[in-house]
């Protein structure tokens, strides 16, 4: 029975699932913050900031996530930079940073599109009322932007949850890694990986339902 094997190896599966949840939540928060900052750079009137934002997006969108994870795990320590002296903490934080920086590039483009989609008449009205550029962003552009980009941000969140499985490549004992370990011990390949799939669905399906509910509510509010 798919899922039953999880109770035979609870420390592996439930411990791995808890790591997946933590990496997903912290990685998503980091991606939203970083992506919003980069998006503001992309639409900034300052050319240097636009260049920095554009370079960030192009680099992280055009290099594989697994390569970025290996750089964070192996490359940075080789240069004397570590997230923690503890090996487990270093792996865990490398996974979170990798998820945040990679998906932050996609968030940045979504937020930038939302900022540019705000009606120009409202921006002109804000300027005529004496709002500064930061004030216009805070009170006019950003509130409307985040209401408009809930669906694509939801898709990014779901993609991030699924991409946490790549953390297993650098040794993080998350859900997929737990399935791989159990499979090597028991040779029950189908059951182990079906169980990992069920654990991922426990995160992605409710997340999809929440995003769809928010989208419908926002459509009604408009």
C-alpha cells in the first residue's frame, strides 16, 4: 500500500517531509522579498540599478538550479564562505538560499510586469498629488501589483515546492532523499517513490486550492 512504508521509516519520511516544508516556506519568503527588490531595481529610474536587476534575472534564469545549489554547497566553502560551521545547517541553509535566489528571478519578472501594468493615469494622478517616487510605489503601484499577480506567484510557489527535491543532490535529507534511502534499503522502488509523491501532493494540492480561492476572491472584489 503506497504510504504505508512511511510508517515503517517514520524518521526518514516524516523528517524529510518536515525539511521539505521548511525549505519551501523559507525559500518562498526569500524569493518574494528578493524578487520584489529586484523588480524595483528593474523599473528604477537609476540606470545602474536597472542593470543590476537585469543581470541578476538573466543569470539566475539561465543557469540550472542544481548547478547553483552545488556552487552554494561546494563553491562558496572552497572560497572560505560558509553559511554555518555545522555541516547539516550549512546544507540546509544552502538549499534555502538556492531556492530563494533561483525563484526570486522569476518572481522579479512577475512583479515587474505587475508594476508596469498599473494604469499610467493613476501614476500621473499620484505625482500631481505630490507623492514621491517611493510613496507612489508604496501607496499606488505595489498594492495593485500584488493583487494582480497572485495566480502566477502561486505557480512559482508550487514549482518551488517541487524543486526542493533537487536539494537531495547536495545531500539534504528531504522527502525525495528519504525515498531514495528507503529504496536502497528495501528495494521497494515503486512504494518508496509513490510515498514521496504523496507527500509532495500534500503540499502542492492545498497550495493550488488556496491560490485558486484567492484568485476568485480578487476577481469578485474587482
